[in-house]
C-alpha cells in the first residue's frame, strides 16, 4: 500500500499530464469512457477512463477503480460526484474524482472508508456533514478549495497531500479530526478549526499559506511534529483565538513566514521543542514578532526563537513562561511585556539582539529567575513610572546596561 502511494504521488507531482484529466477534456481528442462497470456482490468495479457520475451509494457498497491515476469519476454540474447518505457504510478504492466547478467531489453523511484516491477540480474533495464519518488513506487532491472539510462529524486521515488549494487544505468545524502524515501547499491556510473542533495531528507540513499555516479559531488539540514553511511568502505560522480547550504543540518548526511566527489571543497553549527561525517584515510594514500573545496563558519549554525582525516574545494582558528557552537575534527586543502582560524566564537566555533584551512598558512585568540576559547595549529597560517592572534574580547572568529602576534580588 505505502509503495503505491509514494509512487502515485511521484507520478502525480512530477508528471501532471499523466493524471486523470478534469471533467471535460482539455484537448481536441475525445476522452475515452470507461467500459461498462461490472458488479461482484456489493462491489462495483470500474475500468480505466472517465466514468460519468453521480453515484449515490447504499449501505455495503464498494466502488473500486483501476487505479487513482487511471479511473476518474466525472461529476455533474449540479452536485457531488459521489454521495454517501445517512446510515450507509461504503468504501472507495483506487479511483479518482473529477469534480465540477462549484461542487464538492464527495459528500459524506454516512460512513466512508476511502483508500488510494485522487480528487481534482470543484470545491472540497471530501466534505463531512450531518454526523458523518470519513476514514481517508493515501490521498492526493489538487486544484481544489480543500481536501477534507468536516462541518459536523469526524475524520481520520492518513498519508494525504493537498496541492494548489484555494482555501484550507484540511478543516474541521464541529467534530473530531485525527491526522498523520499530511501536507498542504498554497491556499489561505494549511489547516483550520472552529470552536467545536477536537484535533490530534502528527507529522504534518503546511507550505506557503497566504495568511498562515494553521488558523485555529477555537477548539483545542494536540499537535506533534508539525512544520510550517512560509518560503518567504506565506503568512503567520500559527494563528489562534478563543480556544475552549488547551492547545499543545510538541516539536513545532516554523520558518520563512511573514508577519508573526505565532499569534495567540485568549488562548491556553503549551509549546515544547518549538523552533522558530526568522520572521520577515509583513507587507504592511509591521515587523514580525516571534511569539505574540494577548490575554493568553502560555508555556514555552526547551525551545528556540531565532531572528525575529520584531520582538522575540510579546505578552499583553496575559502570562508567558519561558523554560529552558533561548531568544536569539531578535531585532526590536528579546522579550517584551506590556499593558498588563507578564513574562517569567526560568533557565532561559536572551541574547544577540539589537534592541533591549528585556523590555517592560505600560504596566508590563518581567521576572528573570535563572539563565542569562545578554546585550551589546541595553539588557533591561522598564517604563517604571507607568507601573512597569523588571526583576532579575541574582542567579541570572547579565551583560549590558540595566535601567536604574530594574530590581536585582
């Protein structure tokens, strides 16, 4: 199975002309239609070629093609190519779906197990509604709005790639999403959620999303071994707000994004082994912040935040704890607490920046308990007249100028 998937993806990516054509052939030559489908018990076997849809499947049906890059079900102009109704449990194997403009490829209201599939054209490849359930394995979607969209239901997705998308590669509004070995390239976001989403995601890559890699607008989840690569043109790495449940990231890598690396608003988040490398200047002229938090409670442990063009870490009206973490080469400042924000540093280092290593303004407070604060110029600056404060414990090594109102204890 794995051998097929990798060879299929290689063919699909390296030689697009060999993939099944979209509905309506692009050349003057007529597209051959598949031979008459054959049926074995509940299995409908489709030969190579284009097969006119739609198919409304019933419980127990299996739709099997000659290969994801060989058989393509073409959709009508007024609906999905395949519909899985409420109460039906069906399977798709080794076929492609060429959706019509403005239509979803596969609409799932029952239960669908799909393996070795390819979708192109139209809106969403697999849309789950009305409490439906999707199990998707070994899939490729191209030139679509998104590969999987869970409006209300559940999805388990393994080894799936979404390329040249227009919206979110993967999205869940209400329900659960479990994913492993996923990739999304282009579009607005690679992965998106809404308030009632529950997510478990492992080993995923999100590339060049115009607005960001992950847009987590509510819900909660566990994210492990995730890479966001803006390639100098993609938006923020992670954007989240109003999370009802905790958000946990382990081994998150963000690089080459424009804007902020991570933006958290009203979130409860933990990052372990975060690596953030380079945050470029946003097109509107704003200097990108490595980790921006507002009204949030955030723990960052065993992490690296490197070369942000703005602040390395910013806390506004919330609490950020940095444990065993390094902020290196941040341009504006290393760690900034303002407007009621609090930052606590434990066994952490701030170094090699251009602006102050530690900056507290407008009532912000910073406590450095252990580690080091290093600056060629100002190591710690506080607007103490406005209620801001910086406290540096004796266990902290300090290099650079320290404002008179900074407390050493």
